[in-house]
């Protein structure tokens, strides 16, 4: 369960990005859809339909800092989501998201690239986990963290004990007709 939640989160983020990037194309004109036998002069004519504005274009995004994509994550940033560098980098305690290594760091930079940001236009800030989803104004444009349900709301995520005295073991041996022989 714990391993599937980050994958599901990244899948949803990818679908969102796909909706932004995929909707920017224009509708093909009828002359390009039907093949012709004779050479056509339609290729030199400008299309009559103006391309629609990309709602995810860099200049149309509402950013916390103009021209920069601010990405928040918790500190420490754990591997394999973020790479541990050979030398410590401030303010990061463990993993360094700014190097683009590690699953979530690489994904964040790929997303930034699709939105039109250069690596130098991406700024990483420390956002304590509880602040990432708390209501109110944010100091970041996107947050990249692993989020899972609390154990109290997801009892199936707990591990089972395999000791002989565990209730599940006693229950199964009581119900088994062979254990009574």
C-alpha cells in the first residue's frame, strides 16, 4: 500500500500535465486530412483557425515569484525520492532535491521542463509536511512529497505479527480440524 501511493500521486500529476500539454494543438484542416492526387497549393496557405492559447504556458501561470517555479518539499528529503549527495547542502538534511537525481526530484524537473522552465528557473524551498496541505496561502507553486493515509484510517496497512502467540495464529489453529488431532 505504501509503495502504490507515491506512484498513484505521480500518475495523477502526469495526467494533469498531459491535459495541459496535450490540449495545445490545433485541429487539422480538411486539406491535410484528405489525400490528393495533384500537387496542392494549400500547404503555402496559412491556416484559418488560430491556435488556442496553452493554459499551462509559462507566461500564463500564476506563480509565487515571476518567472520562477517554486517547488516545496519536506526536510529531510528521503531517498530514493531524492538523492543523497556526497557533501551536505544547506538547508537539506539528507537528500538534496536541487540536483535532479532521485525519483521525485527528476520528475519535478521534467514537469518544469514541460511547462517551459529551465533548471535555473526552478527554486526549491523547505515546506514542513503539515503545511503542504493546510488551508491558506502557500509559499510554493507545487509541492512534491510522499503522502499516505494515517494508520488509524487504514488498518490494513499495519503489519501482522507472526509469533505463535498472535491472535490470528491462535484463531486459525482453533478452527482447523487437524490441530485437534
